[in-house]
């Protein structure tokens, strides 16, 4: 492997893993909301365009076998940048169907990028460095999400206020996202190292072996120890976030007459793109250091509670509807710090659970369950909010913290993880 510090490529690799995910799951949601789609429809619509993250295990063995993961990373990064540019050029003129198709293309390329990037990370770093850098990778991944859901959304709000055109505002921010992704892709052409194990394996695999390995990647995953409990953990750990995430932008956007904050697009972008990002960075870095020192199993309780309980800030905001940027920003800071700290355990769990043969494909299967953990609750979250109002909805979100508690109990007592003893 060409000697390059992980600092030269881990941050940018995962920044560019987060940006397209934000474009599909947050920016697209905001675009559709601003174009008049109701809260109930937003969940099914965003679930539809993000389906590639669910079915990506179907082609993950091909990424394992054909070409190198470095090659797949560069190909998908270029594809995402080009498609985002196409959305920017066509958004003011095309209809909803064309927008959905283009966002699906971004999602497909992004899901493939996730497979190759996560496998590349495990090939390029030993287990100790994986633990040390997991907080860094999570932080920059979430930083990519915040760039999309924070800075781009804030800019779109400012452009809407200045020019009065919603389509043109969103077209501008999509063009900015496309330019940034293209620059990072160009940077990676020169900075991504070439691990010895990262190679094209077609010379050692026949077509029959390819399909045999394709099937084995699924069969062997479901024979792993305590696989049912592992799936339960993946589905339950982030339940409070899964219910609330798609409703945060509508909560900021909707007026007080329907229980929202009436803070608008710019406020949402400001508190997530400035206050939230620093809290997220700090939480992610501290989470990685904390887990590396204490071990995953001993870290699960503080991390799980840090992830779930700060959701209470949204219930408090729904009850009291604050208007000041510092109060709203402080609530978001608390929530984002806790999430950045707690999500580290989720990523470490997946990496440790899939360690072994075909770990790239097995990790992709884990991320498919991660997708389900977010999108199944999102399908009904908007309808629950419409029926219960924002106060009732965020009360239900707080009750869902019991799902995180159950997940921690499962991971600590039911699932073997590396050399750590179960309590």
C-alpha cells in the first residue's frame, strides 16, 4: 500500500459519502415540501427515491469481485457530481417525475459508493486504526449531511427571500453541491492509496464462482452468530431519530397555527449548518476516542442514551415554540452532540459484527437494515404527525426511546462482539 496518512483521505471520502445522501434524503425532501407536497406524502416519496440503499446488497458482491474498490469510488463520485449538475440545470423546467428519476440515479450511485468506500476503509486500515478513525469518519459523514441539510438549505432559503423563485433557488444549491463533489473526486484521483488487497479478482473467479459468492454473501450473513438479535439491534437503536428526522424541516417550516415553529428555511439551515455542525463534530470525535478506550460493549449505555434522550428538545420546542435563534440553536446543539457521540457505537457494532470473509458484502447487508431502520418509521411518521399534531408526535418520539434501550440490552447480553465478553 502506498504510504499515505488516513487523514489525507478518510475525512474527504466520508464527507463525499454524506453529501449525496443528504441531497436525496434531506434536500429532496425540502424541495418537495417547498413545491407543495404534504407531510404525509413526504415519507413515502423520500422512501421511494432512496430505495437503492435498501437493495444495494444485491450488487455488493460485484463490487467485491470486479475492479478495485478505489475504481468504484472514483466512478461513482464522478457519476454523482454529473447527475447533481443535471438536476441543477433542469430543476426550474422539468416536472416532478423527472426530478424523482434524477434523484434515484444519485441514490443508486451513492449506494454503490457506500459499498466500495466502506470496504475500502476496512482494507486500508488495521482494526486499531479503524476504531480510532471511526469517530473521524462518522463526523465527516455527518458533516456531509449537515452541509446538505444545513448550509445548502440555509442558502436556498436566503435565495428564495431574495429572488422569490423556489425552483431557481434549489437549482443554485444543487449546482454548488455538484461542484464540490467534482472537486473532491478530482482530489481523490491523486490521494486515495492503493491497498494491496484492493484488486480486481476476475482472474481468480469464474462466472459460476461469481454467482456462487454472490449467494454465499447472503447465506453466510444469516448464519452468523445471533443474527436475529443483531438485526433487532440495527432496527431499534436509532428509532427516535428515524421517527423524527423527516419531520424536522416541516416542523421548522410550518407556522404556529399548526404547531410548527414558523422559523423558515433559513433558520433551519442556520442552526443545523453552523451550531449543529460544531456540536456534531465534537460529539463524533469524542465518541470515537471514548469507544476506542473503553471498548464497544462498555460504551453502549452512555452512547445509546446520548443518542436517544436529547430528542426531548423537540418536544420542548413544540410545547413552548421559542423564537430566538440562540434558544433554538442551543436545543439543536444538544441534540446533535448527543447524536454524534451515540452514533459511533452503531458504526462500530456493524464493523465488528461483520468482521471475517466477505465483510464488504456483509457490511452492505447491515447498512440495508440500517436503511430499513430509518425508512420504515418514516413511512408513517408524517401521518402520525398529521393526526397527533407536533406535540403529540414528539411525545411519541420520546416514548420510542425505549427502542434504543431495548437495542442496548440486546447488544450487551445477546450478541458476541470480537473478544469482548458479554455482561
